[in-house]
C-alpha cells in the first residue's frame, strides 16, 4: 500500500483533473455509498416478511433495484469483509481464517477498493453515517492501516466526490428491542430446523426487532443524503456482510448464512421499483462501484460488474474456514436452483463447541436440552449428529431450508457431478489454500477462553462444564419467559 504522502499527492492531482474535466459538464461527479448491515438475511418487508416493519428499506427498494440472489463469499464477518473490500475471494488473498491474529500484508499488487477511488480523486470514508463520527467497522484479516481518508463524507474538500461506507451494527447480537414496534413471538414463523419453543420464538422476535432498528438507521442515512442535496448524484448500495446470527445460519454455508439482501438505488432513481434475479457475489460490489464511477477495474479483481446488464454469473462460490477457535473447512457452489456443499472435515460435528455461539445463542442451550430429552424432530436432530455428510446437495426450489440431502439420489447425479467439477476448478483457479492457517491454534483457543472466561463466570457458568438444563433456565429468565416447556 502507498504511504500517506503518496496518497495525498495522487489524490490531489486526480481530484484536480476530475473536477477540471467536469467544469464543462452539468453533471456532478457521482458519489458511491455503501450501507452495510451486520448479520442480516433478506428478512425485510420488501423481501416478503410481512411481520417485520421496514418502511425505509422497503422505500429504498421502491426507488431502486432489489436483487434477490446476492450471496456473501463467507458466512462470518472478517473473511467476508476482506473479500468485498478487495473484490477478491478471501481464500485467494489469505484472509480466509476468521479474526486472524498473525495478519500479513495483502499480496503484491492487491489493494483495498479505497486505493483506486483515492487515485481517481475521491475522498474515502468509513463510519456510522453522522458527521465527525468515529471510524466504522473494518475487521479485515490482513494488515491495513490508513485505508480511509476519514470517518465521514463531510470531511471531504468542497466539491470532491466521495466513496463512503456506512456501518450499521444491527441486527448483530446482542439483540436490542424495538419498544416502539414490538413483535409478538407467537406470530413469528420459525424455520423447521428450529424447535417450536418459547425460547426460539422470543429469540427470533428479538432478531426481527433488531432488524427494525436497522431500518430506522437506514432511514436516517437516506434522509441525510436528501437534506444535503446528495441524493441525485449518489449511487447507494445497501447489503449485509453475511446472513442472520442464528444456529445453522451465520458461520454456515446454507443460504441462511450467505444469502443477503442487496438493493441498489441509482442517481436519479433510474430503474426504480425493478427486481433483478441474477446471481451476485459480494466480491462484485468493488468492481461494480469502481466502474459506475468511471474508475478502471483492476485486472486482478475476481468480482464482476454486476450493474452491467450484459454480465451475469453462472455460479456463486463460498467458503468457510476457522471461525474464532472452531475449525472446519467447507466449500460450496450454487446456481439459481441447486446448492452443492463439500465438507472437508465431516468428522467435525455441526455443534462442535464455540464460545461465541454457546454464549450468545439461546437456542444453543435449548437444542442440547431437547436433544438430551429426545424431544427433537428428525429434522432438528440432524443438526446434533456426531458428524456431517461429506457431500450435501439441495434443490432450493423444492427445499428452500436445505434439509433433504440429495447427494446420493441418482436422479440428480449429472447436475451434482457437473457442480462438483465446477467447484474443483474454482478451487484450483483461485488458488484456494484449503485450511492453511497463519495462527497457532492453541494460542487462538487460549485467547478465546480468556476473552469469554469472565463473561461465563458472570452468568454463573464454567464453559468447560456447562449444565445445559441450568443454562436454558438462565436464558428463560433472561428472556422473560415465565414457564418451561
């Protein structure tokens, strides 16, 4: 990466050229704004959830293009963010292990998207959507210092175009309640792989209320654009870094973990109210944003300009590796209908212990308790299996919850084999390192235990010997559930 002085000089020259070139034009240089939600699946009203109240996200969809098939390249934040800020698969750039401790520089010739915008004269910022706000979340798995000019677009020079990313923590756990629009747990619709229990329903309703708080923040940001007269020359791209924070979702390659909302509002609100079903990967955000701003897309970027109607993906690919101290190695390929998942470590169960999930997810305790009581349905019990199948294959049209594994169904052999070959070719082409890890696993494990040790103690538990019945009772009290099932 270039040093600060080089960046300032390059930006000053490029800005002068850009603004000078625009003096004879009536059009202003286009700004690009990414609004990024944290841990959000397509659970807004405009995506078909009639229970949740998301008027601002719904209005954004009415004024823009709603994409229905957008996917993260990883189901947890740091690898996903490392990918979409560079336009590169996290596996290619060595950023595939979540929360990497021994971070290295990006490979030679690879830069974060801000570098290319700054060279073109843009001011770059990352914050929370208010003037003079603090720097927003990055969470990269590589060394990256001073990659943004500031924390808010208000800090730019007069007339300077901007590329800004605004971070919204919602609906990341811990969930916050929307007391102005509470959601009745009795009315929520749970996926069939979750037990129908008061704890599940309350946890799900609180997630949806956090989605409503996300919506309010989106509204505030869009109102600010309008009030500052920036609406007509700003490309707005709203998406999430990965799927919802629930079991079998975040950290997993099922659609609940990688399928994300994506809404694009063009300057002048062109194509407003349209719906686009093309396959989009989050690594496509960087090249599309550069191209729309008239900045050349670097040759090394693996994403495509998804805003170009002539370009379309046949497949999306996603990968999961270590998440904190939980080691697994999974890859998947998906087209419009079918999903092929390869578990390289089938001996590692779905429910191998991880501090984050055990500490944050009420359903972690619930599903253990109900399994011990033999009260899970056959579908729910699949998640408690001692190992995973090596291959999973799903028809998402007929089976949107990805429950019925068709890997050994002869009727699907041809399409399964075709996708298996395509996945292998992708791994080779993108230099997938499989499970290479720059960190010492024992160090990571010790660090996670130290981080969560005091937290567990405050709840009255020892993570090494959790009484799940007692822990479920703790959650029932915490969630205000007055009876036990």
